[in-house]
């Protein structure tokens, strides 16, 4: 990448950063549309959120391709199929975003809850491995690849940039750039390094 291209890329990164008061109130989707908390799906999300705040323990149905992105104050966690959600662990969540046709089950026994808790830990470890990469664009590419392994690409494309950003610790604008440039970004990064 020559110095002129690098300056334009850096300028684009700076000019697209406009901090919102809270992305939890408004999520900008990949296609540029905005979804507000008061959307039809919001009542379903608020029911889930109320259950989590009440301390109820639920398990993401392991027989379906579904999951829940749980937004905490400074990060987000993904609870995929078979994972436990709720209890004391998620009482501090601020927002939830269902992925797929979310199905939450009540835990039948102590053994079921223990197994579901261990599965939740596995999902957390997967995200932790991704975030250990110091290159932000590579973290984004990896989380997108992981989600596309579990869910259809169209479903992943519907998820907002901010959700992936909170999962792997990058700016939403970085996610947007990686989604837009895809493999072309690797060439730009290789030239830059």
C-alpha cells in the first residue's frame, strides 16, 4: 500500500468514528438500516432480558441453530447451543440479541445446569482465543468465520457490526470495513506491514 492509499485508509477510519451515546438504543445494521429498541423483536428481547435480570436459569436449545449475544457493560458474550444463560452470571446484562430462532429451555436438573454451564465456558473460551490475536481486522475475520460455521451467511449478515465489535473488542467501524473489504483487506494489511 503506497503512502497515499494509507492516508486515505486512515482518514476513512477516523472520519467514520462517531461515538453514539449508546449503541444499545440504536443498532445500525449492515445494510445501513437502523433498528431501535422499540422494534417488534424488542418485546421478545425485553422478555428475555427480564428473565435474565430475575436470576432465572435457562439453557439455549442444543437441538437448534440458535444462540444469544449477551451485552454486558464493556463487552458481549455469545451463548450458543447448549449453553446456560441467566442466574447470577448474567444479572448484569444490559441488552440481548437472539441469533437464529432462539429457543430457551428451563433446566431439568442440577446435572443439566452443570453441563450447560460447561458448554457456556467453551463458548467463552472460543471467543477468548479469537480476542488473543492483536490484529483487530483478523479478530473480526475470525469471529465472522466462526459465526458462518454455525449459522447461515444471510443470518450472520443481518447481525449488526456493533455486536461483533463488542464480542472481539474492536470498533464497529472496523467490523464494517472488514465486512466491506473482506479478503481485499488482507492485501492492504500485508502491504502496510
